[in-house]
């Protein structure tokens, strides 16, 4: 709901890192996927998958769709998304 990706220290349960916020680029984030040094965030309301570089913490658009995107997965070199109308290979 806050439009933020947060990292917590499990020992102290304190927030260590926050990317985004109420005026964030992450609009209704739903699904997350980690691929090496990248975090992919599915944003249903904006119809986008956004990619966060976990080394530099920069955020870029990865894919844009014509309907809400709920989940992204990658199996070997094959990428799939779950949209309102079904599952698609991209």
C-alpha cells in the first residue's frame, strides 16, 4: 500500500533500506522476482514490471502491458507473466 520495497534486518527487525514511498513509481506492487542482482516488481495498477538494480538501487521500466500484471517468473531463458487474461510467455 505504501508503494515501497523495504529490507529489514532480521535480528533487529528495523528497516535498513527503502526504495519508493507514497509518491513512488511502484503502483500497487503485487509480485516480486529476484534474478541475480535484479529485483522485478509487478505493479498491477500501472500495468508494468519494473526492475530494481540491487547494486545501485536504480529503478527502470522492464515491460509494460495493456492490463494488470500480477506475477513474473523466469525459467532458464523463458519468461512468463500472469495478467488478468491469463499466463503469457514474453
